[in-house]
């Protein structure tokens, strides 16, 4: 079930990233403090870092190096990071296949956290969609007309 659900996320994300490809390089990097992390690029990277922290590091035990946002200057750079995220999700889905409701212990800020894989997966994908909405609003603020990137469209 998680694989099929992530396929829906990927379809929506692909629509979003294709749309972002129409945004100028300058607007892609333009920061606006009214929109969370400040720019379209920063919001995309925040999405990736959240997947990497929760799924890669905490659930899979893969050490992460969170590079400064300035290390990523293009949409292509962000797409590469999303490809890494997709690998983590694939490993996560395989690791917990059939055990999505089983509680697991994670560490967050040196504290134990008990969750199940379904809840963790839901957390990261809803986080992505929250920021996808911010990206669409920011692009509208920059003068673009957002596309429909909902799962059902």
C-alpha cells in the first residue's frame, strides 16, 4: 500500500517540478520571508531534508550530511536530491513491508520517539504537500500561474 501511495506522491511531485522548470532562475532563488523557508529552492530542499532526516537517518540509520542550501543552485540539483529521497523511501517501504503498524523506536534530539512506519510515512508525505502549497503560493506571488498538482486532478 505504501508503494502505491508514494507513486501518487511522485506523480504530484513530477507535476510540481515540471512547473517549477518554467520559473526563472532568479525567481527560483528569490527569498520571501512570508513563505517559510524563503524561496522555491529552499522549500524544495527543506522537503528533501525532512525525508532524509526522518526516513534516511532515523528510520533507516543512514547518516546524513545536511549541506547548506547555497550548495544547490538549480532545479536539477534539487531533482538529484529528490532521487536520493526516492531511494530512501524504497528502502523504507521494503524494510517495513507487512509491518506498517508495528511500533518502532526512533531518536529525535536525543529523545526516544515511538511511532509506526505508517505514521512516519504519513508525516513526511503530508509535510511535502504542505510545502508544495507554499511553493505554489510563492510562485503566484512572483507572478506565475500555478498548475494543479493535486493527486486527483
